[in-house]
C-alpha cells in the first residue's frame, strides 16, 4: 500500500464528502492506496508534510511564488461557492455595505485584494471596513458579537446559521464578477508526488471521481454514509448542505475535478497585476491526472 497524506482546507465538512466515501467504501484500498486525511480551521495554507493539500487557487499560487513545489490537480466544485455572510439585522446586502462594519479576515494579503476589489466594484471604500483578524471556527457565535460579516463557503456556515435560527444576508462573490469564480477549493500536489508516483495520483483522483459522483447523484445517502467523519451537527444540516453542493460538483461530462482555464487564468493574471503573484508558470495547474472524459 502506498501512502498519500492529505491536509484539508478546513475541518471535514460536506465539501469533502467524496474523500470520505472513497475512504469508507474502500476505493482507495482497492487502488493500493493508504490515504490519511486531516483537517482543521486555518486561513493560511501549510502543507504540514502532506503530499496533497486542499486550498483555494489563490493560496496555492501564493505558496508557489514562495517556492513551494505545488501544482493544482483538481477542483472540488465547478463554481466558487463562497461569499460574504452576515446577520440580516446588519443590513449588509452588497460589498459596499461592508463600510463601517466589522469583517473578519485571514492573514494573507490576497484576502484584502479580493474583498477590496469587490467593495470597490460596488462603489465602496475598503479602507472604511473595520477588519477583525481571525479564523472563524464558530460562525454562530462570531456574527453579531465579534464581527458583522465573514467570508465563508455557502454550503457550511450558512447552514449552521440557519440551523441556529438566524436570519441571514449572503452574496456570492462569483455572482458579482466572473473574476471571483476562481477554483476554490482545489487540490494541490507536490512535484515530488507527481514525478515519482504519477500512477498513484491518477488512481487517487479516480477514487475521488467515484466518491463525488455518488455525492452528486445521491446527496442524502452519501452524507449519511459518512456522517461519522463530520462535525456533530444535525442530520438535517448535513443533508441540506450536501444537496446544495450536488449541482456544482460535476462538470458537463458528469465527472468531477476539471479545472477550466477560463476560471483559473483570469485570477492568476489579476494576482500578478495586483502584485500578489510574481509570474505565470506552466506548472500552476493540470487536468492530465483526472480520469476518462475530463481529460482535455
């Protein structure tokens, strides 16, 4: 058995259901792989010795610029499912409305570049946003107390807030500008893994393809099958969340993982324009390890 170590972008949630289906159903084992998965709340990408990391495209590019030998090999969803959530009482219905409000943020400079651009595009002034540095692990106890708004993945934090009886406002960043529909989250693999064990990478992604196809076609059954790996939340929350994701997990061929250049390239070019990334590289991302029809 060949070992692959995976570090998730956050604690396990419905974004990662395909991993746990492949693990629990023995798909990895059938492929001769011993896959170790770990994850926790963090806003800064660190590989922690893993072969594969889950992170947004912008974090992977940032690490590449710092000298990390990473290449993105798949994306979890075919649309960036992230945006700004707030309690309805805050009145934040668009990026401009963040002026004068408390917004949590992560350490990387790209956070301010992305959100600052969204605020500017909406006619606002990012310098008027009150920034609160923190990684939010408990969205319910953060909004209305420590902060007014947070950048989240819709599939999870929104559902937590709804479960807690909160009325919320939310806007998806990709709906504001196609630039923000970058690949997030996606999988980055070390060059050592890609060069020394390409067959393992292909087999690993084929297992994930099977897992995510099941999650897309049978979301309720899929999440209930792996609920033991998820946080201690209600079945209703898990099912709502997985059903929300079901429509954006697969591409038009019915498979998972494909990274469209029209999603990747604009963000990479924009990061260079903003001084957040140094230069384009041919090794930033590749679809060549994905199975069957998604190879393009």
